[in-house]
């Protein structure tokens, strides 16, 4: 395996190569700015068959060790003469490891600050954030998606906690699949979570040791000017650098949107069947003012 960055190099990556000020001191869109009208047109040119695949898990209503905060859903119905109708209520704490959601740039920070160097003490209220909330992307995110299939490249069923996905490995997979990750792309990293879950039914993803992406993937993301990262496994833990956010740090440092808990086995299978690993990706967050993110149903179109 190629040499991995040192702790000093990783900390310098987040501090010295951040995108703060790149699109202005008050920018709250981050790397989504890289998705230009031309980039969206490039994405539409990838639609050839019209096949669509959802990257979303079902609303997590069933409690269990993997879903400690189940979502609420109840229904009421009413009569209108011989007719009637029904309404329902949804309630959810979507951050965590159960719900497919997108993180807004305000979601996490380090000792140097939130996205664009803001101090979270000055931006947050009990009603939400005043800066970099999810409404920054209310126009939707439509761009070229590139899926990198880690288990297929390794010849395994899934990524294990003793062998996290590294940045150099992502480079090797892209080369082997014959795809190039370019500025403004949505990088989709499939690690085989469903098969891992089946083999580890009582393990709670995120509780160390937990499989996922190594901190060096953050360098890959910055080097390629990725706009959005979609992943089924998240930050591998523990990490040897002592970083609180080894990959989630791309949110506040580089302004990269994170699409957590994506359901990627179906789209990985579709890529194999279609014989290509690029597609148009559509992600439409709920425009909640002050919100730190949103549940989403991302859709890939081939």
C-alpha cells in the first residue's frame, strides 16, 4: 500500500488547503459552486437509457440496535360523507447511521471554526443556524455522479474495520474502472454496507472499531475538487491521527456536501449491468430554514 499522510500532513491539509474565501467570505454553498450550468449539462448528456435507481434507505421506523432513535410516523383519516381521506405525521432525528440524508456545511466544525471560518457560537441558536444552512442548496444538486466500487476492486464482499478505504486506493479504483473524477463531480464510494450488516447484525456502525473511509480520502476529495461525497460507510474509526472528523472534515474545510448512509448496492449493481460507472445524480434537500441538513432520496439516472 502506498505511504499514507502523516498526522502533520493531514492537519495541514484541512488547515492550509481549505476553501475558505474561495467563493467569498459570506459564501454558504461551498464546493457546490463547482456545479456550473455547464457541469449540469454534462450530467444530462450521460442519460442514455432513462434507467433510474434510488440511493435512499427506507424511513427508519423500526427500533433496534442499529436504529436507536427510530423515526415517527402515524396516520389519521377522516370521513367526508361516503368519501374520506388520510393525513400523516413525520418526525425524525436524521443525523446518525440510519437515515439517508445530506449534511449542510454548518453541521460540524473543528477548533479553527465552521465553514468559511465562522465561529459556531455566533451562528447557532436553538431555532437553528444563521449561516450555511440547508437552504443554500434549495435549488437542488444535479451533477455527474462517479461510483467507485471498493468491494469489487478488492474481490471481497465488504470493507472491514481492519482495512479502511484509503485515498490512494480510490485513485487505483478510478483507474481500474476507467473513470476520472473531475471538478464538480459527486463522488459515490460503495463499501458494501448491506453485506457487512448481514455479517454483523448486532454491530452498530460508527462505534469503534468501525469500517469506512480513511482520513487520506479527504486528500483525494480535495485534489479532485469533488462537490459532494455519497457513502454507505462513513469515517473509519478509530483513526491514527486523533482527528475528530477525519473525513467529515471536508464539510467545514473544503465545503463538500456529504450524503450519509446512502444505499449503494443497487446503484453499484446497475453500474455493473450498464457497463459504466458515471451517471446523472439528482439530490433535492428539503429547504428547512436553519436546518443542519435534510433527509433525501437521491436518484441516479443512466
